[in-house]
């Protein structure tokens, strides 16, 4: 597996009320590339954040249809990954408001 691909799979942390509540279960939520597999996501998180990953659960979030004064448009679909960390591992995102 290419090192450059591992570094570009994870796009951003996904911070919402629900994903923050998942933190009590020792889980972190990320937006990832649509073509990423669970194994690639696991290796990427372990390499980027230097933690041990227990499991990865993924889902594809369908984009909503929204309306503005110019008409209807559709937001793009994206993939989310719920990453369960092993005991003693922790990821802290500093500077996120």
C-alpha cells in the first residue's frame, strides 16, 4: 500500500454532538475518501495519530437535496468512518472550535 495514499485517505475529523458522544465509547469519527476500505482506514489512523485501532465501521452518508433562490441542488455524498480505539489510546484534536 502506498504511503501517500494512506496520508490522503482521511479528509477531516467529523465533529458533531453525536460524534462527541461516541467519544465516551472510545470512538472517533472521520470523513474519509469514498474508495477507502476498512483496512486502509485502520492503517492510516494508526500511522497518522500513533494509536492502536480496535475496529472500524463505515457508512456512506447520502447528500441532502437543498433549496435556495436559484432552485434545487444536491449536496455531495461522503463516507464516514467510526474508529474504535483500544484501551489506553486517545486522539485529541487541538484548535477545533
